[in-house]
């Protein structure tokens, strides 16, 4: 039996194309890789590949006189799955990592003392690249359009302490981060009837803390009590709640989330005196009504993971305890990512940590996943950098089969009746006419009582332990692939 070794280049091209496994099994060993990927792209686009002779296959299409649709490139999906970003060297210390990018390849070189290793990824960002370049290269506008189509998109910033993760997500006073760029893109591209919601919280060990403080906006009158709903998570033995706020302008959304950023836990790490000491998670929900009585519910999740560090290297006792909690939750998340790489994600991984439970709905099949691995170029951090590059290389195996989520919108008469009814808890927390933008919508719809009672009359708990409700008359339809 002949064995064939699949190189990383093939895996990356297969992933960018989202080639199903059944097509991979049909590949003949004698078929050249470019011809196979082109045939897969044509089959996935609904076209039948033309049967050319071997001589014609070696001849460019332009030379064969083919034009129109046949002369276009295969419809590769533009999503970027794995990117590596190298932070600037702000000292005079020697470096062991640098970018080696060209129009034809995106590579990272790492000097290990006795050999030079090269890694290839979808995108590689050097110290000279700013957050705007990262946003454009990871196809930020495409991710935004995908969320408006009802897809859950998740973007991670992963890496060791002090590698630039928080700067990538939240930016600085002089440079906007990916969060601000996504928010402004959302409001620029949002249709007139679309509704946007935002939430932000931190996870440290077995605790979840809401970072959104809406009191100032309520006092100013720019925010009303009916614009705020609460979602709950049962972490171990405690009940945690966080706010989901309807935002109507980009400035209001950014002010709310920037204030949430400064409420985040920080402390001393082995790298600097003021470092993030918790995992920050930002959700941007979008409800986009359609003309057929349905609305798509999409979510963009930005995850700023706390950096890994060796516990004994932290100079303070409190810092060592915090590092122990962070490393434990990161180990559980790494196991979940490993399961995604092998396609064997199981329900048991959700229960391993509070961080896994919070991210479960945004990582399971049907969601889009992108990871930005941040690395330090310094020689003294080479061991942690190599570990980050190894995780980035393995993460190229993660396949994102994106599916849209749709819900039925109620008629004005149903909304008025639901608000007047004392049996509906949704009337107390959600205004009429828009869907409660909860992250566990599918679980809540599936958990509706099978005895025939409406979901609008009672609160349900999803399989992930979150408490939640469905707004009156809204039931989720099956996901549609995009």
C-alpha cells in the first residue's frame, strides 16, 4: 500500500479552500496538486471541471484561448486562519527571530544557535507593520461581512507575556487596535435596520467579572435600561453575570469598551511591571433583519489571552498565584485547540475550565476561527517563542466550516402581545422588535420544553450552563453554510 506524505503547503492550501474530507479522499496520487485544488474549487462552486488532455493541462489557459469564467482564478476563500506577528525590539539585546516575507511566501526565521529554522504561515507581520496593516491583511472587512451573514467569527491574540497581544487587540493612545477598527467597520457597513450589541468581561481562574460599566451612559441619557440585557454563566459553584448593551454609535461603543479595558485586572509579570493578568473577551453581536421575516444573528469575538510565563520567574507572591491560574486555563484551552486540529472536539472539553465554557459556542463547528500569534524576537525569549511557533504551525490544521444562524422575527402584533403578557420574562429585559443577542441562542432554542409550551413563557438553560431566554415568537432555524 502506497503512503503519501502531505506537506504543510498542501495543508494550508487545502485549509484556505476549505476542501471537504470526502474530496480529499477522492484524490488520485498521480493527479498534480494544482490541478486537484482547481478541480475542488470548481466542484465547490457548482461547476464541472473541463476534461483537458495532459498537454492542455500544461498549457496556460490564456494560451488555450479560454476566457470569461474559465479564465478566472479558483474561488479561494479569503479568510486568514493563522498569522504571526513579531513585536519590535525596543532594546539593544540580540534577536533570534525575524520575518522573511516576499510576494510569494510569508515566512519566519528562527536562529537556534546550531541551525536556522523557517516557518511558513498565511500572514507574517514584522515590527514595522502597524495594526491597520494587520486588520487589512487578516481580511477584516471580509470577517465583518461574514458576521453580517450570521456567522460566529472568533479572533485570538495568542503568545507569551509582553509579546504585544493587548496592543494588537486594544491598541494604544496613538494607534487604534483591531477592536476599534472592527467597530468602525461594523457601523460603516451596517444596514439601516441592523442592531449591534457589545459585551466585555474577563476570566481569571474559575471567576468571570463583567468589565462593562454603563452607569455613566445611563446618567447621561445616551443609554436606557431597556438597552441592557444580562447573560449568565454558571462557573463551578458560583453564578456569574455580564451585560450585553445595545450600542447605536461607534463612539458610544468604543467609549464603553475602552472603559472596560481599564477595568481589567493587571499586575506585575516577569516581563514588565504592568501586564494583563486575566483573559479579556469582547463580543460584538449583530442582528441583521432580512426581507423574508428572518434575521441573521452573527457574533465577532475578540480574545486577548493573558501571556504565559513560568511561575517561579514572577517576582511577587500574588503574581505567582495569578500565573498559576492563567497557565492552568491556558493548558485547558490548548487541549481544546488540539482537538480542533485533529477534528475530534468533544463535549468534555467544554467543562475543563471557565475559559473553555465561555468560548465554546464560538469555537465549535460552524464558526470561523483566526489566530494571531504574537512573538518576541529577543534571544532570551527564544524558548517561549519556539513553543508559540510550534502551536501556530499545528493550528494551521484547524478547519473552519462556517455556517450562518437565522431566527424568525415576530410580527408587530406578536411583540405587543408578548409585552402585555405577564408570563413573558423577555418583556422585562428586551424591547419589542429585536432579538435578544445571546451567545447561546442555539442551545436555548434546543432546550425549549418539548411538551408544547412556547419558549417565550419560560427561561431555559443551555447545555453550556448559561441561563437565557428567547424573545417572543423567535425560534432558531438550521444553520446555512456560507
